[in-house]
């Protein structure tokens, strides 16, 4: 058992991190919000120079790990760019959108004029008929409306890849939010001592840390599973399970990061406000926590989850038995 | 590069252990410490069977009577045994941490006398740590060891001591320094429990028989040869003990097993459960996977000699909370059967009831949730 990414992936993650930090880090996203349409030109070339789009994540595990490490590094700067969506692009398109199956059809980064394909959480593929511009809202600057056509097949592995890489991006956001929060409570003094000296603050920090660490380990496992050909029956369930954990961890980490930053955390001059706002499209689309849970149940309902004592018994759970 | 595939030898071991459990442990078995004395006999017999096949101290070094297996085989052993309601009874304590601590701190005489009986599954140990006035604040312990010619006399009281009624030996912490010496005045004694000066009083509890006891020491004798490590040097040993204990029980394994079993156990009734309960069940399965991966992170680090006690604390926080989450989900799934039944055919429901009762202690036993949080916080923010 090895729970470390390859050296190549680690090196690429560091290169992405360094490049984005040198270009302004979270300030890149601050600038992008002023003119969302311009971010393709602002950020795209930085990633192009690193050779990211030569990576084929589904070709082999080394490339898959490299893509994940790049997404995590981008998340550390809450980068407002469709890095996961571009890595998951199916043949013949520039990017893949994950669109809701009901309700308002909005997707992260759909406001950018790429040649898009679209899938739902189930892997169902739909042609993209048109996309709109940025929503220009506090939470939706980097999301846009999508019009899709009739279902035209399934893209299960690409869907699992997109979900997984989005969660690697989110993991980067949460790890950075946790690190910034730790720094803040070690510096901020109240009642004559730093916040970090208060036991209630320490316990809040530990809960935040355990949530982020759990997500990190599950993200690594899910990535490995996606690279295993014989795991095909569980690719999508594993990715959905990771999404479920990612959304839970995001709530656990960001709630605590906000609480410990106090009012300062709402101010756009602190990064935590950006981690919180800019992560919203990925956390709410194409489905929030409850709907993601329902999707996991549906997916497990066809016996697609492994643990120490599975495969789960199918004999007493006929296809669709869990559908309500 | 990431690799979560289980090695062939680990898979072989799993299958072998499952076959042995299938052959020797009744399906209705819920642990050694029930009201039925047969359960204890089953555990003692199974321990000897494992011992005969060199599977009992599987992962101990061969020089100490073990099988020299890898830490991943050790992990699989823990998982399989805990999932099967620990058919080794209380023996896991000797195997998981008393033995390893004796290997590290014991002298040759102590190792020769104590390790072979543990490896053979012949002897039970208990742990004399907590006292009425020293729970989480263990350095406040007052049980005193008084020097006499050739050894020490022990006076004091321990409490919450698991398996003390049946234990032959006790791994005891006692004060050898001044009352104010706290961590600097504690020594470890290996105490023979078969003495008139030791009285064990069981504490009736929701956990079941033998689980918790009071132990009174009224001048019990410990010869010099049974002092472990140096005088007043017990605290370092205790820290090691607690590190072993944090990863000693694979609670997620039983969670995995019971959650996976639930749909099959309920049969057609499974589809009638509300969607919300299906979602809690699915979430619990995912959480159990995450916790197992946190455990593997600790094992991998330990394997490379890079174990960070804070990582072990993070794992333990997650696994104890998982135990209780799973207990609640399962109790909702079985409904009124969760209150217990004499019907021994209701194996799943009885296992859920047992799991719920036992899970209540998860966040208290072997260091409370709060102490684990402090251990992790100390690493995050630096020692206070």
C-alpha cells in the first residue's frame, strides 16, 4: 500500500503552485472577478506554459496523478479557471461541463467560450446547445447558464474523472483555508492572548483538520481506483462518494474557518472570503449535498461500492430497489 | 505512485482467518464477555488454535515467538478479528501493546518469562491506569509503590480496569516519586494478580460483563524483577502504550461488516426504509472507507518509522466518531429489535444492539476524544 503521489505529480503540483503564486495567487481570482470573461487570457497562458494540456489523465496513472496534483495546487489559490473541466474534456471538445439534471441549468465556468461537452452526475451525455455569460453575482461570477439537448450516450469514466478532479481542486481550497485559519489564530490576540491558546479554538481547529485529512486520503484512493481498469463498475460510485465527502468537508472546514476569522473573514481583503465564495459553484452544482447523497445511494444500489466486506449483496437488492 | 491493492500474502491471510472464524466461532458469537460463560471458553480455545498455527502473535518478531509478518498483515489480522467480535477475547491487549512494550523496554528475563505465554494465547493481562482521581489527568495518579527489601508494596485503587477479574497479570502504573512529582514520579510494575492483597470488584455496566472493574491494592507485592524500565521513568513507556493503543483496534472493520450486512439482513424490508435512512447508511459506508484510509496512512507512516502521534490522534478522533455514527444508523435500521432479543436467530439485530452499547465507550476508552483533540492541537498550535 502506498499513499503518496508519484514524484512527477508532486513536482508538477509544486510547479503549478509556484507559477500561480508568482502571478499573484488569490489576487489572480480577485482580478478575474472584475472581468470574468478576461480570465481565459489572464490565467490560460500560465497553465499552457506549464504544459498542462499535454497531460492525458485517462491514459495512465502517472498522468492522472499529475492532473490531480495540478488541480490541488490550483485550488490552493482558489484559481477561477476550468482546470478540472479541461483535463476531463472528451475527444473533440475543449472541456466537460457537469450540468444539473433538473432545475436551473448552470455550471462552473460555463461562462467561458470553450467548445464544451456536457454530462450529468449519472454520466449521461448531452450536447451543449448554448452557454451564457458570467452570472455576475457574489457566488456565481465564474459560472454560466447552459442549454443542453437530448441525451446522446454516456461518458461514465470522463464524468468520474471530472467529479474527482473537481474534488482535488476543492481539497486544495480547503487545505489552504485550514492553513490560513491556523496562521490567523496564532496571530490574533484577544483577552491578552492569542486565539490559539483557547481550548475551544483548538478543538475547532482539530475538527477542521480531521475533515481535511479524511478528504485527502479518500481523494487519493478514488484517484487510484479510477486508474484501475478492473474497477470500472465502481468508477462512478467512487467519484460520487468522493464528492459527498468533499461537500461535507467543505462545510466542516469553511464553517470553522469563517467562525475563527470572525468578521474579518467576510471582508474581501482576507482570502477566506474568496475560498468560501468561489468554491460555491463546485459545491452546489450540479447537485448539493442531499442530492449527491441520493446519487450515491442510487449508484450503490447497483452494487457498486467496495469495502472490507463487499461486494454488497445484490440478491436481495434488485436493480432499482433503493430508488424512491 | 498510489497503490491501494492488497498484497497477495495479506489476501491469503484474510481468507485463512475468515475460514478459521467460520469453522470455530458460532455465528451468534458477540464477544467473549457476555453472560454466557461458553463465550469466554470459545475465545480461549480460538486463541490456542491461532497460537498452534502461529497466527496468534503473527506479527511479532520470530525471536519472540512470533511469525515475523508485515505491518499490513498485522492490520488485516486486527481488521478480521475486530469484525468477528474479537474472537481472541481480551488477548488482543497483550498482543497489541503489552507484548510490543515489553519487547522495547523489558529486560531479557522479563521478555523470556512474559512474551512466550502471551504469544501462545495462554495468559490475560489487564491495564492498571485510571484511578478515581486520575482519569484523563493520568499524571495525578496516587496508587503508591513503597520500597522494601527485594521489591515494592503497592497500595491504592484503580478503576475502569477491563478484564481485571480474569487477568493473571496487570500492567500497573504507580507513584514512586513525591505526591507532587506527576509525570516524573511514575513507574511501571508488572503485577501478579493472584495475591490476597488484590481485590477486584466488577462494576455493573451497559458494556457487559468483565468490561470494567475496580481493583484495590492493599500491600500487593512486586519483586524487583517485575519493575519495567527505570524507577520514575514510567511516563515515557505510557506514551508509547497510548500510541500503540490508538491504532490497536480496527473499529472501522466491524462498521464495514455491519453496514454491508444490513440490506441482506433486512431482505425485502430494506426497500421500505425511508430514503433519508438509505442516505445515512450510504454516508456511513463512505465515512468508514475514509477512516480506514486514515488508519492506513498511520500504518504506512509507522512502517517507515515516520509515525506522527498527531496523525494517530486524528485517526482515532475519526474512528471513534465513526463507531458512534454507525451505531446510530444501524439502530434506526433495525428499529425495535435494537432493544435486544433472546431470539438467537436474530443474529444481525443482536450484533447491532451489542455494537451500539459498546460504541458508547468509543470516545472515552483508551484516552477520551478530548485528549485526542488536545494531542492533535498540540501539534497544530505548538505545546501550551
